[in-house]
C-alpha cells in the first residue's frame, strides 16, 4: 500500500510501450541510521504492481527499531510476518 509520502514517478518500457509508474519506499530507524522496510510500485491508475516488506538486517533486535509507524504504517509484527531478507 502506498501511503501519503513523496513518491517518484518513473517511466518504464514494457513490451515496447512507455508506462508511467509510481515508486515509494518506507524506512525504519535503527540507531542513527535508516534502513529500507517497504518498497511499493503502482501503475498509472494507482493499482499495485509490486509491494514487499524488507526485514531489518540480521541480528537486529526488533524491539530496538523505530518503525516510524505514525508515518509508515509499518509495525514490528508486519515485518516479522511479511518481511523478506
């Protein structure tokens, strides 16, 4: 799900036809660094093409993560359940 954040508009060549898509990402905080937590791509009409959650780096304590839920909608349970390495 793409949330109300700044997204990028990309133009992709799909089957010799130019298509506009929106790309959005959500970040989580671990210490003073930010890490990718979600990538979403939607087509010109806003229909999802791709949406994946990304788990924090190996060895990170999920309780030490700032999920920025208020802005991202991401929670510890979402990343544990749906995140990919």
